[in-house]
C-alpha cells in the first residue's frame, strides 16, 4: 500500500482538536489520512511515500456539496434569469425532465461530478429526482462511480410526466446493486419533498417513506422545505418521531420558531442553499443561518440547480457570508430584526466541509483532515495572481480562491486533479457527449 506525503503547506484541518498548522505535513496511506503534523518525514509510514511539496499552498479538506440536482448539468445556465421557483418547476421539472433518457442522466450527472471535483468538491450529494425508470437511477449512480467522487445518490421519483412508478420500491434493489459502488465511494439515501404542494402526495416525506428508509437503514434528504406548510409538516414529524440526525432538511427558509425548536431538539441536520434561496427567492429568500445557529444546528451548504445558479462552493460561502453580515448590520441600523452575531470566514468554511459531511451522513468518515479519516483533500496555490501573498489561509480559501487555484484534488487517497487539471478526463470527448445530449433534449422539446 503506497502513500503520499504532502509537505510544507499551510494546513487547515477544520478539526477543532488539531487546529491549523502554519506549516505542516499531511501523510496519506491507502484511502486514509495517517497523520497530520509539523514534520512527518521520519514517520515510519512516510518511508516509501511519494512526496508532494506543498510549500506556498494551502492544504484543506475537500468541500462537501449537500444537495445538487446533478442530472440537469447539460442544461446548466439555460434559465439564468428565472423569475421564481414556479417558473423553474414548470420549465425544468415540467418540460425538460420528462425528455431525459438514462443516457442523459449519465451525461448530466457525470458532468456535474467532474465540475465539482475540478472546483475542490470531493463529496457531492446528488439529489437525483428524475428516476423515471430503474435504468435512470442506475445510470446516475454509474456516473458518480465513474468519476471517482465521493457520491451520495439520493433517489427520488420525478415530479411530472410518465414514469414507471418503480420508486420507492426500487430502492431495495438500488441498495443491493449499488451501495458501496465506485470502490466504496457511493452511498445511497432516500430523497423526498417536504409537502404535497409541488408534486402531490407520493413524493412527500411522512411515515410511509420514513418506513422505507428505516427498513433499508438509509438517511433521508428532504427538499423544498419552506414556509408555513413545511413548518406544520415538521411539527407533525416531531410528533411521530421522524426528526433526527439521519434527516436533512434543505433550504429551511421562512420556517416557524416552533419548527426550528423541534429541529434543534432532535439534532436534525440542515442544508442551506444560499444562492438558490436568495436568487430564485425561496420563501423569505434569506438563507436561514441565524435561525439554525440559534437552535444549535450548524448547517451544511449546497449548490442546488445549475440551470440558474453557479456550480461551486466558493460562491455559496461568499454569498452566505455577505447575506448574514448584511442582516447583522441592518439589525444594528434599526431594521427591527434581531441582531445576530456576525459569522466568520472560518464558520462558512466549517459549513462547507465538516458540517457538510455530517449533513450528508458522512460525518464519521470525511470533512476534516484528521488521522483515520478518509483522505479527501485539496491543495490550493497561494502564489497565484489572485491569492498572493499568503496572509491568512482561511481568508484565502473563503474570499480569495477559485477553482483555477486548486492544483490537486484527492478523494480517498486517489488524485483526481493534478497540476490544475482533472486526471484521466478527455475534455474534448466530454464536450462532445454533453453537447450531443443537450442538443437531443432541446430538439425533443421543440417536438413536444
Ligand atoms: Zn433542490
């Protein structure tokens, strides 16, 4: 079993027990981090390790995207100025989704996963809500496995149009066939909506879907959680013992104080989608970070839909930081709203890594640079024109860097991006495949 020794970088572990190292080493063996320390060159496991000099770089955990509808990626930015949620639902879920073949599911999901890896996202929860047939699900999972990302396939049936009605019954087969696919990197979750408002009762979370998840030992991610109706649903879930750490509520905008209290008391996890909440305008349109923190929930972050939003975690971290601080300052200037403490760059980096891992059900295995954890990490050049000179590694990661500065991406000890380029990906071939799929979908829209 060979290893890798990353030497001399500024190491941001995001592990509160270890803290950061101004200059340090990270030793990887197989799929795990063996040690993090000031100088590991004499560590017994370093003897035959490949040495990577990370001087002048920041070494950090890979980002965790806790909710993205990956299948849509070949339609990315097709509705950049979409006016609201209803318009997105009518166009992308109502018109485009029914045109997707299993192959289109594969192409979109693979493109999203590769884009995530390129931007330093080592774990992506694919909220795959276009499972029209068993083959659609299989293709989406195969795409995750083929890219080498740590992929969470959260499976849900489609909102509209013809489909096989194989979900959620097919989940048992999905687990048998695919749990641990991609050499252990793929895990399965159940996905659902908060209420029956968007697509009827069959997709709405409640005791039936919770029973399916429990029987298979699956975590659950619930999308479209907002407003009075979701608040009511959350209180009914509290009454029937359906809240808890295995449940992730996505968006969580405009919820009632009672709903938040129930979520906090049960350790329910929350995924904020800052650009989605604000730009598409979900309920109150304000990412609910202060509400979450007030009840002791540290949220994960997510990208949501590439059809109208950016694809990377830097955008999410900066959007959330700016909106939360705007809110805090407005409170000081008499908006009448409560005045929350200002969050920090380290807070948003924590949300984008460690808390994201917990939120995606992977808090024991990834999200920090800690001995024993999976080796999911990024190496960021702090000597580029936009990152030099290195004064504060967390500030550089959150405010300065973007995907171009990410030199190396490692998932489970395997290098997926090196010298600033995705490893083993034929970009010309990818472009051809993506364009052909996009063209076929658009042509079929014309036929109606
Ligand atoms: Zn969503």
